[in-house]
C-alpha cells in the first residue's frame, strides 16, 4: 500500500500498532493520528455514542465471518438434543454468535432484537445447553463441549482449519455492522488525501493480498452486495 500511495498520489503512509482497542479512536479524535483501520461498524457506533460522535468511517476494508466448530460433528445437522455449545461471554460477540446459531437453524431469537443475549432465545427445540466463555477460550472449550462459536483470530491462533467449521456466518444485510472500516476525524472525513488512501486500499492488489495471506478468513467488503 505504501508504494502505491507514494507512486500514484505522492503520499507516504506510516503505521502505528495499538494494543488497547480504545486508543486508536482517541488518537484520531485528538489529532495525533490521521486514520485508523481496526474496528467494525458496530464497535465504531458504540464508541461514538460515548465520545461525542467525533470520528467517522470513510471506507470499508474487510469482514471476518465467525464460525461454529465441533470436534464431534461434521455438519450442523448432526447436533442432538441436550448438546452443549460455547458462546463468547462479551455482549458483542455473544449476540453475533447467537445470530449465527439462528441462521444455522439451531435456535430462534425474539423478533426485533439486533444483538441478542441468551434471554432472547424464544425457541430451542434441541434443548441445547449454552456456556458463556471468554472469546479467547472458545478453542479450548471444544474439548468439553459439543460445539463452540469462535472468532476467526482465535481459531487461527489455535490452528483450527477454517474449512473444518460445521457452519460459517452468512454474509447478508445483517452483516453491515460487522464490516471493518477506515476511520477519520469527523471534521476531516472529506480530505482528499484520506480519500486517496481509501482508494489505494480498495484495490485488486489488496484483494489478492488478503486472499494470499488469510485465505477465506478475511473477505474484501468494499464491493460486496448485502442481500
């Protein structure tokens, strides 16, 4: 990306790594950082609600579907009555996991709930038992549970193969909030240089890089149609 921006737009892009999810938006908001690219739309919207709506998405990057894994079953249809499934215990990932389980046909959630909790399950015909675990403990929970909904980064750290998942989160109109974005200070969102950075990112070269590096884990999101 740096070589392309230098050659085509005479821009130099320097990167900074953060370990605290709250710091990149603060850095953009206070002007110590021009852009960041680490969060999905849901995280951004919630951060803005608590921080005077200071930053804004200016371009889409990728989406990373979560997956249901099992060491016992090969297909989601194999789950039986009374089986146990681990889900992340933080509200964002738990809601996303339960929505995945609904799309897989294992449960039904109350209508009108965008980010459900276990209390929002209205139908559970298999009487599945759910255990809330820290997101990074999803892979290890497979030893004692019949299945686990696991974020892709933790699945990869545990060397779980993506194609071993029994069900993959579908990409549809509900996926909009899980798309990762490039973010700028709201007052600077229309800067020409920032738009050029977005154009450079949203390229065939980036698509190829994502494919070569992450396979099907990270899907380019800037030109997908959500139905």
